[in-house]
C-alpha cells in the first residue's frame, strides 16, 4: 500500500502543474465571459476570402501543438513518476527541484495571463475591422476605391477610402461591451445606454469610462496620409479622418472635429463629406501611390 501511495503522490505532484495552468486559463475565460462581450456578432459578418481555410489551418496548428506536447508528456511522465517515487520512498524529498518547479510554474501562469489578455484584445480588433470592411463594400459599389491595412511609418491605416469627394483615413476601434453596463441600464429601463458612446467636448464617453486617444490617433494618422500623398503625387492632398466604433450606438452632443460613427453609418456618411474635390486624374495618381505601398513597393515619384 505504501508503494501505491507513493506512486499516486508522484503522479499528483506532476499533474498538479498542468491543472494549475489550465485552472488559470479557465478562470480567465470565465471572468471574460462574465464581464464583457464582443460588440459585433462574428457569425453575422460576411466571410472574408479563404476564411474557411484559415480556420482549418488554425485548428490543425493547435492540434499539431497539442499532439507534440502530449507525446512529450507521455514519454517523460513514467520517468518523472519513478524519480519522484524514489525520492519519496527514501525520505529525501527534492525540495530544490520542487521550489524551482514552483517558480517556473508561477512564471508560466503569469505568461498565460499576459498572453490571454492579448488574445482577448486581438479577436476584438479583428472582428471590428472585418465589420468595417464589410460595410465599405457598399462604398465600392458607389465608385470608391478601398484599401485595407495600409502600412505607414511604424503603424498602419486600417482603411483608406478614395473617391471624388476626398481621401478618408478610417480608424476602427473595437471596444468590448461590459455586461455590468448592460445589466445596469436594462434595470433602469433604458438598455441602449449600455452600448452607447457619445462625443462631447473632445472626449468619447462610454457607459463607464472615457477616452481621448482614439481621436488624437485618427487625426495624427490622417495628417500623415495627407503629407505622404501630397509628396508622392506632387499635388496637395487633404485626408479626412473618420473614427469608427463597430457595434456601438454613436451620438455627438457637441460638434466633433471629424466624423465619429458606427460602422453601419459609413455608406451614408462618407458620400456626404465635401473635404476636397478630386479629379479623375488626381484620383488615379493617388490610387497608384497607395497601391504601390499596399503591395510593398517603393513609392513612385520620390527620388
């Protein structure tokens, strides 16, 4: 019986490290689901090209990593159990190894928490940009040229729209809807406030927090686009910033410096803007320069 107990204790010590990491992940998942939700239902978005293949590749990559880890664990587990059992049997418990293992486990748990936080934000941003891109298809039907994820100097322009009435640098921001806000406003009989953001005096007011950086970022990026295209084409180009919050009900209590809208408002908003009249020739020059940068080539006209 003592031999059996020693074996079970050895197995329990080894498996506890796995369960600890899994427990951290499970707790983070439960906390996320209990506190926030995506602003847009991904299942209702139009599928991007090769979306199904992309999902299959990601699933197979995860399966491959899981199989490799499982194989390593199956091979090493008997040796680890035998080693721990031998130490326990002779009464020489490997405290140094245990302390080192606990330190490593704490580090791995911390990394799990950090990576999970990033992994929570990335799908949010991805979903928001896909939602905006879906709506911009409507502008293409009106004759606009639309580019996505244009690389700039150390950052990217989410969407760049070019039409007869100007150039528009669209910055998309994904923001989780917080369940506590939805519950509180529903309890007060006005559920819309739980997913409403309004602009007032230079600030974006969400149900339980405020922001200013997205406004500054959109203006800064549009300014960069203006300077780049002016230099690249040899003619003055003024880029208008547009800030988009997919899935949020957006209103303005004071006049904003540029359009701040929901993704569903893009098709009806951009054609009404009159920032700069662009001739067909100038539009072709702008589109050519953007396409060159979009394809990763050097800008033409910059000698």
